[in-house]
């Protein structure tokens, strides 16, 4: 009768380590594939802020709201979309895209959460006079931006972001393409149906 040899503990330990390593690497690779391939994977910080802004916004397109900004405390917040419900996918793209311009403090880092003091300041730039060459740059942005202007209608955003556009042209020598990009990334109307990758 043949005796069964006991399993060598060293071999068993090595096999366990190898199997564990394969399982861990497979899980990491799988997760990496999801993050790379799924556009709906959103950092939790954006999801939390989106939930707050999309449900508790105070922004409207009314003339009365535009006029009320001047009486707001500078540290008050203008939050939410004006026209359509916000889209988490588009919101994330916008905030990520605006990081490119974070060196310019006048460009709001989040188009759905703007300090009233900054809005007042930018609104005051709307009547800034441009040279003929600067006006051509501004006109380019008017013609080529997704909303055909700083916003879809002449609400408070029109004057705030119109003022921002003029300020960027005058003080940072922005091109029409750059102003267009800032306006597109700063679109606060909400919605996602017209957005194309």
C-alpha cells in the first residue's frame, strides 16, 4: 500500500501567494478598465456638489434676479442652472475643463456656483469699451460659441460672462477661440442634449 506524501508547506504557501497576486492584479486591471472606458464614472466630490447645486439652486433667468445681484452680500452664492436641469456628465466636464484657466481668478471655477462679489465685478466690465481689433475677437466668440453669446438669453449670465470675455480680451489678450472655449465651458443653462463629444 502506497503512502500519501504530506504536502510541503513551502509549496502550499508559494501557491497561495501566487493565486492571491493573480486575484489582486485581475481586480486592479478590471477596475482600471471600467474607469478608462466608462464615461459615467464621476469623482465623488463632483457627484456630491452636483446633487447640492442641482436641487438647491437660486439662479433664474429673470430680470428681477439680475437686478438683485447688486444687493447681495459679496460672499453670497449664485447657484444652480438657469433654464434646464443640470447634467452630471456635462457638469463634470465643465469643471474639469475650467481647471485649465485656474491661474485667472476672474474666471469662475464652477459655472453653477459663483460668488456674488465676483459676479458684480464681472458685470461691471460688460460696458468696457474695446478697440476695433478687440471687438473683432469678441465678435468671433459671439459667432462661434455654442450659445451664440455668453449665455442662451440676456439674463444675468449674459452680462457677467460678457463682461468676463471683454476683461480677458483686454487684460489677458485672449483670442476669439479662447473666449469661445471659456464661454462654452462656463455655460450655466443646464442640459446635455446638445452637447457633442
